[in-house]
C-alpha cells in the first residue's frame, strides 16, 4: 500500500513513532489526522498524534527512548506538563514535525491498543492504527468539525461497522463529559451514511 500523497512529509516522523511503539511492547497506536487519512480519506493534518499506554512513571524512560529516535520535547518542563495533562508535546527534530503523545490509561484506550493492527506501506514503513470503530469513538469524543467530517467519511467507507461498540463507548464518554446530546449527534452522522 502506498502512503497517501498528503502524508508523504510525515514518513520519517511516523517511522520514528512506530519504532517507539515497538520499543514499548506495541502498547501504542497512531491516531488523529494520520489515522483518519489512512483509514478514511486523505486530508491535511498538522502533526502526528499517537496514544501510548503509559503511566506517569514511564515518562522519563519514554523521553529517553524518544530522544534516541530523534524526537525531543517542544516545550520546557514537558514531563511535568505530561503528568498534569497526560499528553507529551514533542517534535521530530529533523523534519520539525510536531508529535503529540497521549498517555492512555482508560479501559477503552486499553482496548484500542489490543484491537489495533499494523498497516504496511511502500518503503518498509509500518504504522499501527486503531480499528475504524475505535477511531470513530475517539473522533466523537473530540467532536471538532474536522472530527465529525472524519466520522462521516469513515461511516461511508466502512459499511459493516460494529455499531453497538460505537454506541456503548460514545454513550459512556458522553455521560462522563456531561454531554448527553453527543450520542444522538454521532448516531445521525453514522446512519446518514448507511
């Protein structure tokens, strides 16, 4: 499979992130615009997003391993910021590409990793990605306009989605986030694509 043209500039940062995923026993997955572009329709994205199952105690080791892959913090006190916000703000040094690493801990995030799979691209690039259902759930939680568009694209492309799984997790997160209308909005988007 060929990496979409829109993502060619992300080849080296993706390769570095995938090596980090391997260093951490495959407990990570590429998400965000890259995943939406590969699983759905290629589109512009500003950075590389990934989620790793890491505790806050893993942050120093992760930063050391990232440095070996040419990835460095892009803010001062990145480790302290990550302990408070559960996201590491990094940069691939050679390409000057921003990389955001979310620190997963929730049961849903654990399932995302367990259900993920590796996609292979020309040039020996491999990228671990979530399932379309799990990406839809993550996009629903974020619910920005571009996330809702990604959901439309994914729902149109994948006609055999596990609707019950999407409903369960979106409803659970909508209760947690106190946004009871979220499931109704996502359900309408998905059903319009059927």
